[in-house]
């Protein structure tokens, strides 16, 4: 699959490099235009003008490879796919017109006989199609062109069988105009930058909060209390861990005590701060509740789950401030409540991130889903392995209690000490490896979010 896509990209590049679309001299004066031109050369150009008081002419020109391709334009209420009307053509022989509606991220073909392709050509790697349609709208698509719409352009691979046209996902070859325009507007529009930087910042903050910080904090609290039990600054060491306690090998210089690293408290406070900042960023950007228009139905749950995660994230540290002292009757209730809220927030946050990277306005490549799936698999494996080690340690304690009551207890105790140190060393190594792996996975997801400009559905 990868080699196929790479070959297609190389073929496309070779033809696009040779072919160019020339910008219409009337752009912005006698007709409206939407292009990606650098100077007078472009890889695509859409022009429009009225031919009468009731009819409009739209021309789409774009560089295409010799393989079957399509070019299309859409009229949208925003810069994203969803609830859009589309018209375009394919580069096959003969050149075929198609009309469609975007429903979420899916293209639904419609037959619109009132949209006419008056001319077409495919010469020198440039496909050009001219359409005529009613300004007031058509029966199949009543969207009026005398209203302002964001203009969309997409280009990709197509398959034609008779009158049936199939379109492959366009990937990054998708552009939205930087302003909305009516058919009578004589403007010269440019594409918007791919991916809203505030959306990217929101996503990266949530990833670092829940894929890295929360993962480390949960593992520390759940599995490392028996190892770091000595008190440090009035707190248990699993709550505040020294660097020398984490590192399996003694790397500290003699007579130098490294600073305390309050691991659990630090990472959970960091998770809270990152979540809160990400929450504020997205609400400041949207300035309203996001209704997720045009997205898949299940993605409507993303903002709802995000609010729930924020509430749980705030609730847990507030609960911790009022925690009963160890050994008091209410302490077990707090422990279970704290565990439930923390684990619930973590699980819900990861699901919310899965949903977030599939939102079309986030422009995140599908590869982020695979990295997130790898994280889930790793987290589960680490927790299962540590749980098995903990079960083995508990059984070992029971056996030692029995052996200590029998003759030869001193020898048994010596063997036990050696065995305990081996278990502690294994758990410390797992902890270090876990921190490195989740840091790498979090960095990978953030890299994809930051650099990505859209992605497929994973099935094209």
C-alpha cells in the first residue's frame, strides 16, 4: 500500500512539475477567482462570473497526472467538509462531469442535470472544466450562488465506470478560500493555511497531559508504593521520588544527594495545568459551544467528553486536599473514590483524543490513530505486567511469613532480601522504560498533529 501511494505521488509530481495553470488576467477585476498562484503560475485556479441575471459560469483548472484523476470545487458554509455542494470532472476519456454533496467527511454522489459542463479539456497535464448553473440553485441542490460561500477545491484519484464516478480521498490536496464570496464578487482569493494553530495547540496539550503525564502518575501511584515506602519531606516516597530511587544504576557522584523529584504530585499537577490550558484555548478560539456540524455523528461527543474530563481533572486534586489521614475509617472510601475518578478521567481523556484527531478541522493525518492505538496497547501491557509482578510479590510475602515461623528462618530471610531487591530492580527498570516509551509516543502524536495537514480515513 505504501509503495503504491509512493509511486502514485512520484508520477503525479513529475507531471505537476511540468504543467502549470496560468492565472486569469481578469481575476479581481472582471471575474472572481480562487487560486494558489505564486505570481502568475498556479497548480489550480477557479474562476466565476455571471453570464446573465439568472446564470453563472464556473471554470476549474488544475494540474493532474496522466492517471485517472478528478478536480472539484464546493460551496461551503465553513472551511471544512460537511454539508457542501460539489461539482467537478474526471480526467479520463471522455472527461466526465459529476455532482455531489459532502455529508460529513463522505462524498454522496447526486445526479444534477441542471449543472451543465459546457466545455472541458485535458492538455499538457492541465485539466479544465467549465460549468454553467442557475444562480438561484437547482432542484437537486437549492443552494443560491448570490449568497456568500467559502469556496473549496480538492484533487485526487478517480475511477469511472459508465456514468458512475468513484472518488478517492484527496488527502492534503484540499484547499478552502480565505474568505467567502458571492457569484457577483470580483475578488482574488487565496487558500487558507492548513490546520488551525490553536486546534493544534489544544491537541498537543491534551496529548502531553494524558499520554505522558497522567500515564506516569497513574503507574507510580498504583504500583510503586511498596517500593518507595520511606518518608521524604513528610510524604511517602512514591508520592515524592528521588532520582537515585528511580534509576536502576547508581549514577550519582559520591556524597552528592540529588534533588527530590515529586513525581506523582508533579506529573498530576502538570496534567491538570496542561488540560486546563488546552480547555481554555479551545473555548477562546471557538467562543461558543462546538456543535461539530458536518462531522461524523460519534464525533459530536468530543466536546461533551472534554468537559467531563475537565470536571474530573479538577475534582481529583480537590478531593486530595481533603483526604483523610491513613488508618482512619474514611481513608478507604477516599482511596477508591480517588482511584475511580482518576482512572475514569484517564480512560475518557484518551477516548476523547481519539475522537479529536478524527475531526476534519483538526487536519490530523490518520497515522495519529495508529500511534494512539500503540499507546493504549503499551499502557495495558505495562499495567498487566506490573499487576502480575505485584501478585507474585504478595504471594511471596505470604510464603515468607509461613517460612519465618519455621526453623532456618535466618537463611530464608537472607534469600528473601536478595529476591526482593531483584523484584525492585525489575520494577524500576520497567518504570524507566515506561517513561521513555510514553514520552516517545506522546512526542510522535504531537509531531503528527503539529506537522499534519489532513489525512485519510484509513481505507483508501
